[in-house]
């Protein structure tokens, strides 16, 4: 058999308790050792990890130790990939054990599937034989704990959105680029989402096994949860395609718990109804968490008396993950991040968008249900989905209710009402929540408006908006250069007060149902006395 050369890259920092087990599991592989190089990229360990690796490397010539002065995983992976000699790159973790057939299975599934990346689900095992370590391990494999994170909860072969510690053909990195060094956490997830954006597939199979050891104490567990939440929120500012609902459900829980606490405090003095309204969602959460804990007992994972303790850890995990997400939203840059701060027009614009879009989604749910019902009665296509150009020229799909036919003519009175009232645009609240759009900003252009024009230079790093000066003051038939001038003016004047002003004016146009007006939608321009277009 012709075995391909494999480069196994293992970032590590301060892993003296696990590094021997991880390296030992690869040295006991069924794969020919002369076709395997193990590159350990050490992030300035100060606990003796590097000395242990160097000791092992003196006995095994296929182990190399490289230095990573910037410490974080994406830097380590890029150092390792650039130094590698293999046709296959396997990302390994120093906190994980691997079975003897791990490398062989990775090669097998890279060859037998059309996937660009293959990997296996996490098989979590407690790092210590303690009750707390067992509870934490169960939480990280529970749907109630981690939602739809399939590599933690599913043990079946499937195409998926991401896998931990994937295996790639080295040529994939020529197509999609290396690890993004701004992502000090969730860098594997970002790489997988970028791979999918380039047309690649990711395959997960339980035949590729890796045994992960999560933190063994509550302090480290919730600290890691908080940091993960923070990084997910900040990562979303770079690329909208890193968005996934499950990453932000804990934030909704965190915000909801704070709101419920305020209602309980006010209700205790003012209103029994407010008190009960605040208590009910919290009680429901703890019932669900306790039920999940009982489920662990039924699976013989923990004793029944530990269910209340596990319920408390569920709460701390979700609350601190949500708190971390909140910190990521309001912070330009967490202190651990090794990159320069993001230049936002004002630091809470994204937070404003998230809260307002979330409120709007809940408010419009019954309206959307009615609109969808009416479309179903007419047996018509409901949504119009179109590619638009977003921040830094990235492509995203805008969502609207379909109101025009193939000849670009408005269909019926019902559709005319949706357009004049801008209700057809309301599903874009989802685009705003995902970070692909903002409430206020330049127009979300179709691709043909961008090609050969100056709009990308004008827009820079701005996120397109649901509304804005160009949307308010001009009709769709007006001169594109005129619209571009308004976009430029907004970007130069961007501020929170200006956004509030534009939103209020947009509401006025909406209430007057003048969005489809052929003339001026706004008669009084005194609100924008210094506008240029």
C-alpha cells in the first residue's frame, strides 16, 4: 500500500499533565512511523511541557518541536503547516488521547468521501475520578447543555458544519488560506465555515475517535465558557458566516434572566403580576435543567442526590457563557486578544442592533405567521432570497417576502401593501441579528451594482443597513452615483444620534406608507441640513 506522508500538528502550552499521553497515543499508531511527522508547536510553556516533548523527541526522530512566541492556537497551526512536509495535515490536541487507528481512519475517509475535511465526534471522559469532573463531562455531551453541537452530541456518520481537530489534504489550505490569526478561540469552527463557503464539505464519522478531557473543576469550566462566549461574539464582527444560533442562545438566557430579576424586584414592591411574570421563566429553566440532571442519573452517569448540584452547574455554565457573549458585544477587544482593536463607529452599534433586532423578531412573529398563512392560501412562493454585497465585499443572502413576479411587476394589492408599509423587508431583522446588516447603514447592493464602481472604496468596513439616507431620500430609479454620495455622507457622519434620527424618520415614512412613493419620501429635509449628494 502507498501510504501518504502525514504531518500531525499539535499546538500546546502548559500541558505537562497530558502531553505524554497525547504523544504516546500517536507513537502507538498503526500508521507507519516513517510516513508520519509530529510537529509540536509550543506556546512558551513555563510548566516543563517543552522539556518533556524534547525528551521524547530525542528518542523518536519523527517528532519536532517548534516555538510559538505568540502562544495562541492559530499562530501555532500556521507555523506547523508552513513547516510541514506531509500531503495530509492533521490538527491534534495536547489534551486528547487518540486510538491506534486514528490516522488510518482519517486517511481512509479523506479518500472515500468527497469531503475536504474529516474528523470524529468528541468522546469526552472525565479528567479526574471526581463527581464534579463527571458532571462537567456529561453537560458537554448533553443536548440541554450544548444544544445542536453535533460533534458533542451525535455519534453517527454525517456531513456536518464543523469537526474538532480535522484532517485535511494540504492542498485545501492553498484554496482557502491558513488559520485566521485573529481567532484565538473557535478558529477551527471559522476555518470549517470558510471551507464550506468555498464549496467544500466536512464529514464526521464515529470511526474517527478522539477522547477529550474537559476541565475537572467548576471554576475552570465556567471561565472557559465565558471566554468562548466572548470570542464567539467578537468573531462574528469579522465574518457573518461564523454565526450560529446555538452560540447566542446562552446570551438570550443571560439577558432574559437579568430582565426577570428586575421584574421580580419591581414586582415585590409594586405588582404581584410582575412578580409572577418574572419568576415563571426562571422556574421553567430550573425544571428543564433538573430534568436533564435526572436524565443523567437514569443513564447511570451520576447519583440521584447530585441532581441539584448538576442543575446549579448547568445554570452557571449557561449564564457565564451568555455573560461572556455580552462582554464580547460591548468590548472592542478582550484583553487576551492578540490583535489591534476593531474600529467601530461607536462601540455599542452592534449591541444596539442585536437587542433591537431580537425585540423586532419577537414582535413580528405573529405578523410573519399571518403573512405566511396568506401566502400559503394563494399557493405562492413566500420568500425572496438574493445575494447582496456586505462588509468588505463579502456576499450574504438578504431575506424578504416575495412581492414581485418574474417580470418585476408587483403582483396584487396585498403585495403592494407589504411594499408600501415595508413589511416585505421585515425578515431582514434576521440578517441584522446575524450581523450581516445593521439597522442603519449604506444600501445592501446587488453584485452588478458593485462591479466597476467606486462603492467598495466608499464603504470601507461599513455594514449595509436596512435603512439609511439613500433609502429615505431617493427612489430605486435614482442615479446610483447620487446614492453612493449619500452612502459616503452617512459613513463620514456616522453616530448614535444620527442613527436614531434616521430610524425615527424611517418609521414616519412607514406609518405614512410612502416607501413606494415616486417623489420625495421625505418632504422636510431640515433634519439633514448638511447632507450632500
